[in-house]
């Protein structure tokens, strides 16, 4: 016990850093369960699209979407999601992967979808930027 106290007093910054990182990991793991939806990588998303016919819901604004989007994605900007929830009703039984530019707006959309009873909701981690970084294709129309 004396060695632990000595180590802690000699390495205060290291111990504080370990505690902070540990708390962040715990928050990340527990937070995902509390939110009710998971994050998926672009690679996991492509598997879900190919194997499970998952729907990609793009919640970016019109100008962002027109600059490039994931093929066959359904575009409903976050600002209009609540009013267009009826358009998504037919997809309630599907896996829904929500994408935005970086993953922030899509997490808000995921929370809204969960409140509306969608059970298989996933946030595209890193958003379309991560999709592009993984060298996956975007289409422009």
C-alpha cells in the first residue's frame, strides 16, 4: 500500500490521466446502452447494407447532400425529420443507419427515431467524412 501511495504522489499527472481515460471509456460503453442506439463504422455499414438491406438516412442539409451522398440514401434533413416521420414508417422493421457530415446531427436523429419506436437504429460514426476517408464512393445528382 505504501508503494501505491508513493507511486501516486510521484506520478500525479499520470494517475489523473488514467482515471480520466477510464471514465471516458466507461461513459462511452454505458452511454451507448442508455441511448438505445449504436455507432457503426463505414465498413460495418456497408456490411449491413449488403447483408441486411439496411437503409441509409442522410440528415444533412440540401446543399451538403448535393455535394455528394451515399448511393441509395434517403435524404431527410434533420430540420424536417419530425414532420416527415410518416415517410419513414415503412422502414421501421429495417436497420436504419443515420448519416450526417461528422456524426453529431445524426446522433440527434437517432434519438428521435428511437423515440418514434424504431428499434434498429445506428449512427454512422464520423459521418460522411469517415465514409469518404474510407475511400467509399459518394454519388452526386
